[in-house]
C-alpha cells in the first residue's frame, strides 16, 4: 500500500514522517527504511530504522529510483515499511503526471512484496490527482 503525506514546503511533512516511523518501528514484524536526499534527519530516527541518503547513490530520475527501490527490496525480503521523504528531490518528479507514474510503480511493488510505502509530496491536497486522493494519509 502507498500512503501520501501532502502539503507545501515547511508544513511539517518530514517531522510527521519521522514521528510515524519512530512510532511504528516497534509494531512492525520486519524492517523499516527511511529514504531521503541528505543526512539531515539521521539522528532523529530510531536506530533500528535503516536510513538511506540517496545523494550518495547518484539517483537523478524516476527509472533509477525504481531500480534502487527494487534492489533494496531484492536484497532484504524482510522490509515491511519504506518512508520516502522529498520524492521530487530524489527523482525528476516535478509534476503530477511523473509523480503519479512513480506512485503507480510503487503500488505494484507494494502489492507484490507486501511492503507499505509512505511518501511526502509537495502538493496541496486539492492538487493531488483525483485517483490518488484515497491514498492521502489524514
């Protein structure tokens, strides 16, 4: 399943995701991963959460990101939750169409590998495409 946390810059999406991850880490049976484009929040997360700075891997577009996520899931079958903060910074998802395509791909991976993805998006709720509104985490 893919869940979305939406809002413009500065509305607390990252802080909310960190709190969610820290609250969920003792509830999950498998492993948890937090992905973002820098090391800014590495010390804010519980030590049991695997932290990945995508800048270290040189990801620049949606195809590379999908391959990265597939590789992550392939090397560790125990991953249960993946938090992805700042999708537009990691990929070239600068518009709704590209963002929707990435989310659709993650939804396929979620169903196939029983993984929950939580993404932050820099869109107001009313800007999210209609078919993605059901994924918004309230």
